[in-house]
């Protein structure tokens, strides 16, 4: 697994969590 895909996963997870919190 590349670092880019790992970071992208984290960012996506964070964005999804932020959207759910609103």
C-alpha cells in the first residue's frame, strides 16, 4: 500500500466524519 493511498483514506475518513457530525 502506497503512502498516498493511505493518506487519501485518512482524509476521506475525516471528511466523512465531519459531514456526519454536521
